[in-house]
């Protein structure tokens, strides 16, 4: 999710600009597509339904130290518009106190690591607890996109969060994509976004079985998220 100045930059995925974001949001915040954990899909990058079945032999597991170089390659390939910035963002989360090794996941097949996602901590002010899980970034190797790998990885990550007893997961995501996993508008539940530039419909939360209304508060991004340009 680099101390580099990318304010106003429009991140593209595989060389495509995200026109769909402009359609959804009149004033998209900088780095929106990056923060959303966009996975490739239909026209303008918006995933199509139904997705083809995932290829056989895909395994999802926590990342290992030995995976870090290939994860960086996957991230750079997925985010060709700003490869080093997003790869650095992953490293910054990994080096921070908000990193959760068990919830930094890879998908791999016979060709190696093909996708990566992180759930890490962000702060909460005014709620019943001081931190909550957040999903970002999400990367799928270009030759393994559009076969449901990203969806499977997200569902697995959410399942692990639930098994760990976590009550919710936040995401700053594409409104046309993340609701299929149960994400809903967070402001309607009393959450306040980390920055006013974040479109309200992109600020979402997934309620898990342990969810309680008193969890709601102002989300605070940690220092590792400085790359977002707020």
C-alpha cells in the first residue's frame, strides 16, 4: 500500500489506464488503483462475471522469506505503470509492526508464485479496539490473470482472518469488484475514512462473525502507507 512523490499519479495495470475508476469516481484519489488491490478482469480492468475456473494445482499459503524476490517480480509485473513503488510498498509493510506473516499470502502453481496479497493492521480511533485488518496490495502475475486466482486468494485471506477470530477487514477498493466478497460501504456502518479524497463507495469493510457495531471509528493509515500520497 517508498517516500516518493506520486500525488496525482494515475497508476495503470499492464499498461492500461483505469478509465473505470473515472466512471465510478468524479475525483479519484491518487494511487486509487494501487490501493484497491486491483486484479485484472474485463474492459478497463473491471473483472467480469463469471470468472473461468482456476487452473488445477494452485496452492495458497503464507509467504516465506525465500519467496520475497519472486513476490517482488510478480508485483512489478502486475503493476507495470509504477512497479518499483508498489514493490517498495510491499517491503515497507513487511518491515513494519503492522505486518502479519500468517496473512501475507501467495498463490503458486507448477510455475511458481503467481499471486500475492497482504492483510495488515491499520489503526482505528474512537472504536472499541485500536487496530483492524486491511487488505492491500493485491497482485496477480499477468499470465495468470482472468482465471479466478485473485478471487480465490481474497477468499482464502478472508477465511484465515475469520479463523483467527478477527471481526472485520477493511479495503479501499473497486466498488464493482469487492462487494462480491461481502464488502460493503464502511461509512454506512460508522467508519470514517483515513482521508477525504477517498471516494465513499471505495471505502469498504467486510464484516466477519465477530463483528460488533462498536468497532467503527476513524481508520488511520500507518507510516508504511505514506506512498499513497495523502
